């Protein structure tokens, strides 16, 4: 499963994508500009700091065939500015 986020901000924000570790495992993360600074890739989420315009792609391996949910959040100064839920039917193992 590949998730691409295109983000444009004027202020610094934190971007978090959470996923069920029973359904997915993180395989790789790529920033379009190639300057991935401050990226934390954990077993159940990816977190990064962002300012300006860029695109990010997160590739997740499928652990089980089942409907699953990814949750993407943009936070600024400790406050959630945007939340998006992505429903996925994983067709892996």
C-alpha cells in the first residue's frame, strides 16, 4: 500500500500517519525533494516536521488481508489542524 501526501504550509507543522501494526508494516518513506529531515518511522506511525511545499510517500507492507484504516493528522503548536481517515482493503498475505 502506498500513501502519498502533498502538503503546502506557510508555518511549521507536524505530520503524523498512524496505522495498525497488525495490518501493516512500514517498508519505506520518501520525500519528493529528497531532504527528509526529522522523520520518525515507528512500527505503527510515521511522524515528520514540515514547512513549505513538498510531497511524501509512505509504503506499507500488508500483514493480513482485511479492511484497515490509516489516520493522517496535521498538527501545529500541539493542536490538531486537520485529520483525514483513509480506508484501505489490504490484499496481501
